[in-house]
């Protein structure tokens, strides 16, 4: 039987997730016939990242957000017989995700839609870990009367949608309302427990904070009881793009440094410098910095903004930038390994290389000297402050390029 599958990805400021989502969809055992992104007023670089990818259609929905109305508009633009609706921050668990989602509809014409099992990431908030792991079970369900349905990851039969579209007025639960109306017409909903997505956030409910955290800890401790382990990202060394912003760095020093880090097999290295630096490496790309810009003594975040467009030309296959300045000294295997672990466990926007200091630290405000360390506490209770070692490679997610503070967002530190 010949059929076509269209993917409809809903997005709003999802530059951090969109590339991973699309890449995962293209790696399925059943490859979709088209991928459409339905974007609602993104201003964080989502559109720019999508445009760097091939064979992805973008539709802009610039009206006020109503989930059902937006979905109806997006589905009307698709060409498939089946429509996979997925949020940009949902990542398929494996390559069988789409196959497991569509099979029930191919076998039973009374099934008008199916939806996936959702599991959290290790860095999801406690309520998400609790709710998703407890709500989504490990057994399939044919729902003839139960209208539970979730469009974070669902597949619908387009012919069923044409007869009964999503509500254009509701602000929430457009999926459940639609499922209920379908069931009243003797159509079924199928919960496909083997079609699985990682979901960054889930159902949030007010609860006692202590109880919420304890429940989350219990779920994390007993993941085997849920038949699946909680998700981590899968960022690798090949996903790093080293970028140097230099002023008067010694030419020979840079050559030696790049030669040392060749062992990590970075596919590309970008160098922005005041003067021409000749290095005979295929993966090395040089850019000349503007002398007027250098003399302005800007913050590094502002410098990156100036050369953002040149960097964007080279980010297609990368997730994180490794930023170096004139103080570059080393890049160790242990530092890269621990940075990758932090990224895959917690998915931060910025990771600073740091060293601890136990020296007294002061600030001056309104003429007053203020001591900001806790050196006076008992030694056993003392926690050091950390000094950033920017020259050792600060990791920032590519989505930070579209933020004012290129080293901001969710921040972590890594000891060097």
C-alpha cells in the first residue's frame, strides 16, 4: 500500500532543539515524505538554523497562538495521507519511533490517530520527571472511549482531520477535545507505547515542593521499574566547533596549539585575528578582524555578535562552539570528556572552564569595600569561589549566537 507521511513540527524559539529533532526524524526506518516547520514568531535564530538544513519547509504563523487554529493551518499545507505532529523539543527515542506510530493505523482503519509514549530527560524539572514517568505506561492501549491524547507527538489520519478539524477557539487541550469528537464518530485512538519520545517538559501541577522532589528522586533511582532509562542528549566531540578570537597572539604559539588539538579531529577550526595567520590545515579557516573593532576594546560577547554571520556560515553540523581568546593554553582530553558529560546530562547553554580560589575576594560599591567570599566560615563548611579560565575553551550552544549575552542562559562550570 502506497502512502505519504508529512511531518508538522510546531516551534516558537526552539533554536536549541530544532536541529536535533529534524535529524532524528530523518534517521527513521520509515523516512517521512516531507518535513514542515510551523513557526510562531521565533526570534532566537530558529528560522536561520532551519534554513541551513535541506528539504525542510517553513510556514510562518504570525497570529496570536491558539493551538488548534495553528494546527489546522499547518495541516492544510501538508501533502501526506498521515500527519506526524511533533513539538520541536521532542526527540525520538530510536529509529523505530515513526514505524511504531503508524503501524496501528495501517492495520485498523477505525484508528484515526495514535500518540507516543513520553519520557523525560535527565535535566527535566522534577515535576516533569514524576508526571511523565508515572503517566505514560509500557503497554499499548486501544482507546474507544478514553479521550486521552497528546499532540506533543502524535500521528493522525488526514482524512479523519478533514471531516473533523481541531477547535479554532480553545486555548488548551485541543488534542483531547478532538479525540473525544472522533470517538463519538466511532473512531479509535491508539496509545503506542513502543513509539517513544524524550520530552523536555510535561504536565505541571502545583504540589508540595518537598514531596515533588522526593517523588522525582524515587523515579530516578528506580528507572528499571519503568522499562526505560531517562533520556540524555547524545552530543559528541564531532559536534564541537572551535572558534578563536585573537588580537596579537604569537603566530608560532597558535600553530603549535592547533597542531596539538589535531588529535581530537575537529572537522573545522575558525580563527578570527587582526593579521593574516598562515596555517596549512584543510580544516582551518581564517577571518581577518577589523582593526577599528579591536581598538574599541569590546566585550567578547559583543565581538562575537559582530562576526556572527560569518560563524553562521559554518554551524550546519555543530551543536556547540568552543570559544578561545588570546589566553589559550591547553585543551585536555579530560576537560573535553567532562564537558561532554555535563552537556549530555544537563544540556546547558554555556559551560565555563574554571579553577577554584580560596583567596579573599572583594568588590567595591559606593566607596565601600565588600568581601564576597566565605573565607571566614569553618574550613569544613567552606565552599570555594571559581575563577573562569576563558583561554581553555568556553563552550556555548549555537543558539546563544542569537542572544544578546553569548555566554548566558543556563550556565554550568567545568574544572580545568
